[in-house]
């Protein structure tokens, strides 16, 4: 495996961590504004509250956009490519969540 491939793989991992961090930050924002717990947000709004799932995934992946820009700024193109893989993989997830939530609406 070449150095560029290893860095791209690290970028995918970093992108996944960034998406989870985005979810945690979204849950923290929700907690701050509603006085509900972060656990309530994850359990009831994200997992069981189908209406907002696609929006939550979209907002969570915005952290990866920031990571992508930062990696490009520091000339880490291979890692940025890995982060972009996670961003692009989130698109069909969002579309799927929109489709299943239209059926239940």
C-alpha cells in the first residue's frame, strides 16, 4: 500500500470521526436550546424521530466539509480525498432517509 493510499484511508477514518463529532455537536446544541439530554436527542429525535434524520445527518457531515477545507489548506490532498469519500457516501444515506420518511408521512 502506497503512502497516498494510507493517507486516504486515514482520511476516511478522520471523516467518520468528523461526522460523529458533528452529531455530538448537534446533540449538544439541541441540549443547550431545549434542556433535553443528549441521550434523548440521539435516542428519540435521531433514531426514532424519522422526520429529522436526514437533516441531522446533513448537519453532522458539515463538520467534514470543514475538515476537508482544512486538509486542503495544509496540503494534505490524500487525506482530504478520504474525507470527501465520507461526504459523498453520506449523500445516498440522506436520500434513503428522505425516501423512507416520505413513506411514513
